[in-house]
C-alpha cells in the first residue's frame, strides 16, 4: 500500500471517449474547435463587462462570474480529454483527485450562479421600484460568496469521500476524466458512504430547479400586478414592529362547525399521541427491536408527537375562544413547526436509505448501518432541522408588522405572516425558496433513488416468497412517505 491514499494505485489510465483510431483525429479537432470558441467567447465577455462601466450592473456582474466559471470548468475537463485522442492518457492519483475537486467545484458554482441570475431577474421584473435597494452591491457580493462557498463545500465533500477509498485492482478508468461513478467502480472497499454523500450533495445542488418556480411567479406578477408595501406606522423597540400580538382566525368562522371540528381534531390528536407514545415505549422497552429500522421509527414517532403538539393545541383553542398569540409565542411556534417538519423529511429519508442497504446490500447491512452511523445520521437529521428552522425564523424577525395583526390561519405559518408585513419580503421569499427547495429536493431525490435501486434489486430475485418479504419490509415506509408528502403538498399552497 502507498502511504498517500491507502491504495496500491498511484496513477490511472483514462480510456477516453473512443478506442477507434479512425474517430480519434476528427473528434480531437471537433472538441478543440469547440473549446477554442468557448474560451474566446468567455474571455471576450469577461473583458467587455470588465472594461465597460455601463455594464457594471447586477445582471452583468453575475454574467461576468458565469463566464469565468464556464471558462474554468471547460479548462478542467477539455485539455485532459483532448490528450486522450493523441496518446495514452495517464493521470497521477493526485492529479485525478485535483481534477475531481475542480470539476465538482466549478460545476456546482455554475448551478448556483444561474440560480442567482434567476433571482436577479425576478427582482427586476417583480419589484422594479426596489431593485437597486434589494440587488445592492453588498447583496450581489454576498450572493457570489455564497455561490463559491457552496461549490467549495460540495467539492470538498465529494473529494474527501473519494480519498478514503482503496484502489487495489484495476487502474483503468472507462471515461475521459476522473468522475465519481467510474472511480467508484474501481474501488475494492465499500462505497456506501460515497453513494450517500453523492445523493445528498447532488440533491442540494438541484435546488437550481426552484428557479422554475421563480419564473412562474414572474409571469403571474406581470399578468396580475403587484402592490409594493412600504413601511408606515409606529415602530416598537422589540421586533421593529408596532404589533405585539396576533389574532389567529382558525379553520372556520362558522359557529355551527366549530364544536364538531373541535371534537374531531381532538380525537385525531389523542389517537396520534397515544399511538406514538405506545410505539416509543414498545421500541424502548423491547431489546429485540433495538435495530436500525426501529431506531429510526422511534425517532419518527418522537418527531411526529412533537410536531402534532406544536400545532394542534393552539388550533383547538381557536374553536372555543378568540385565539390570541403573542409575538414571541408566534415566532417560537414557527421555529418548532419548521424544526420538526424538516426533521420528519430527513428521518423518512434515513429510513429509505436503511431499507436500501437492507435489501440491496444485506451481507454488509450490519457494517454499513452500525450504531455509530445511525447516530451520525440522526444528528444530521436534527442539524438540518435546526438550520432550516433558524433560517426561516431569523428571516421572519426582520419584517415590520404595522397594519393588521389578524392571521387568516390556524397557526403562525410563513405565508400568512408575510402577507401582514408592510416592508419588502424579498429576502424572506429567497430564504423560503432556498430552504424549502433543499429540504424538498434532497429527501425526495434520496427516497426516489433508494426505492428505484430497491425495485431493480427485487426484480432480479427469482423466489416469489423472497420478493414478497422484500416488498413487505418497505410497504409501511412507502405509505408513511406518501402520506407525509401528500399532506405537505396540501399544506404548501
């Protein structure tokens, strides 16, 4: 074993795009031409924006960064690929890891810079009077720093995980560069952690898909117009607002419905509480259930119990009397609502990954899903919940509520509160899109990939009994996931 990477492999051979000699020279000149045109175009754009003071605006600032990132991204990949057309393409272990890092770094940067450009256009079209205030030089700089930080973190996660693998058999990479899947195929150690990191980081990076939502908002705003709210009224010293309490209107204002609904939701809440408490007690007291699957189920029951308790008692109160909630209580409810809601997304994701390992890698199950790994995953679940809840709550502390204090809802949720603000809520909208996007895309993508792999694995099983057993271990989790995301989709509008 070499001392550098814990592996006997010190260099790799890149096979390239093709092994057919008659295609190599035409492809060399084709990709060389594309690379030269791309380089000249990006350099021209960088020079033009840099030298022309009329183009020193947010839109062209992001375009400048996009050109720079695209130039670097092409340079990381293309020269090494072109080399493979003219001679045997040998790359050292260190160069391979460096190429992987910069490939991920600039690739993730490009995703986030495009997202920043989408947000810039949203502000320009939807909030034209506030454009210069919202998209100030400081904000643009912070967004750019955020872009490069996300790229660095993602690239570090990928490369750090790749460094832990041992390559002790073949050193031939069936690709034109050092990419993640071809490298994982060469590993002679377990790649389960790398797969988990790949699913997670790729899911987070797919947040750029939220830009489609932003463009829908642009089209809606252009069609129906928008009332821009400006600060007015007396400001209190506590939260920058004259509002110190809110009135929750609840589910209905019809007296004949309030008592039946009160008993209906009280019954649902009691059954939910008793069920979750029974499950927590059963798993805690029965040593035969101290396995990863039931460990995550224990956490799911605890989270669901807390999540229900944050919402239901306050909602029930609205059926029997006027439901007044203080500003501090409202912010606390918002925080814990987001905290336990995000936790539930990620604990369901952890359960999906647990089922994937159990069915697709049964011989390695106890090694991969060790006590330490389960604990780390649970800490990750609560950490994501805390970060998401903090982001939502802190951004909600900045709006000023100086007009109405009546919330047309049964709890302190983000959208009803933003409707009461009398200052721009663009930062809140950006935070909501970003945090919600991450916490929807990552769990959904991980669960989808996990069950896709499970289905492929089950389809290859010959025994009908074994297939039935495999499906039965997943059915309850699939139902729980479906119910959770279905109820979430109803709640979001």
